[in-house]
C-alpha cells in the first residue's frame, strides 16, 4: 500500500503515521523528520534546509526530490510506504507521479487530515519543536494554504483523495483512517 498524508502543521500526520505503519507494515517517510535529521547531522542539505524551516517556509523542491528519490529506492519501500508531509507542492506531486509511473507503482490513496486552525495552535503550543513558536506556525499555515492545499484538487481529480476528520482523540482519528485504508490493504 502506498499512501500520502496531507494536512496542516499539527494535524496529527506524524502521530497517526506511527500507528498506521505498525498496523499495515509500511515504511514511514516523513520529509520533515529527514530534514531535521540532516540538520542535526550538520550535512550540506541540512544546513540549506534549516534556513527555510526556521522561517516556516517550504524547502526548495529540488532538495526535497533528491532526498525522496534516494529514500524510495531503499528496499524497505518495496512493501509499501506512508508519505508524511510529502508532496507539498504541485511540482513535487508531478515529480512523484513521474517517478512512480516509471516504477509502475502508483499511489493507492491520499488522505487529508482536516483540523480547524485554532486547534492546530493549541496542539503545537504544547509540543515545543524549534519551529513551533506562533510566528513560525503562522508562516507554516500560510505555506500550507498557498502551496499545499492545491494538491487536494489535484488528487481529487485523480480519484485518490479521502478526507478524514482529524478532530477528536488520537484513537478516534486512527479508527477513521483505518476505515478508509482497510479496504486497500492486501
Ligand atoms: P513537517 O515536519 O512535515 O511539519 P508540519 O507539516 O508543519 O507538521 P507537524 O509535523 O508539525 O505536524 P503533524 O501533522 O505531523 O502533527 P503531529 O502528529 O506532530 O515539516 C517541517 C518543515 O520542514 C516545513 O515547514 C518545511 O520547511 C520542511 N518540509 C518538510 N517537508 C517538506 C516538503 N515536502 N517540501 C518542502 N519543505 C518541507 O501532532 C502535533 C501535536 O499534536 C503533537 O504534540 C501531538 O502529540 C498532538 N496531537 C496529535 N494528534 C492529536 C489529537 N488527535 N488530539 C490532540 N493532540 C494531538
Ligand atoms: Mg509531523
């Protein structure tokens, strides 16, 4: 099963991904986690990415595509994967489609986790990641609305989009996602 998770900052993509990869035996591919690991390791990509992440802006598409292409080629991705926080721009989505078409491994579903903005601020205020201060959260939301929300129409037109209400307890949201994904699991 190959799944994409789309949702604003704090929607619960990472939280749900952790549980879903256990249930469906998938690789968890979070570009945010990969970029933070690169930053902490002090690599060139990490240094370049940090400037964008600390401002709440998206990292350039070419940097992201290089990271993802390398990661998708690893053996654990053959059994399926959950893409968390990627793609985030139409250019990334098109590049992913081209890459997957070549491998003849199309996506099975795109899940939008929908959560109201007030709730996002509450959730992120309680976490404390470097980019979780209110000014940066606001900028991350702007980037989401401008650059990532257009993907919802893009995937709806392909018949792949599933909208899931992300409000409620972690367990409640998990149950809603599994109702959508269970029929797709082999
Ligand atoms: P990324 O790491 O992807 O961050 P994000 O999209 O802003 O989202 P978060 O990770 O903050 O939220 P989440 O939806 O995973 O929620 P979580 O489960 O943690 O990206 C960071 C940056 O990297 C970007 O700004 C950009 O610069 C760069 N980047 C990454 N990918 C990129 C790409 N493809 N292209 C370009 N740039 C890219 O939950 C949040 C909090 O809420 C937690 O404390 C959690 O415990 C809590 N919570 C979760 N679920 C619930 C619930 N149901 N009820 C109550 N609390 C809950
Ligand atoms: Mg996350």
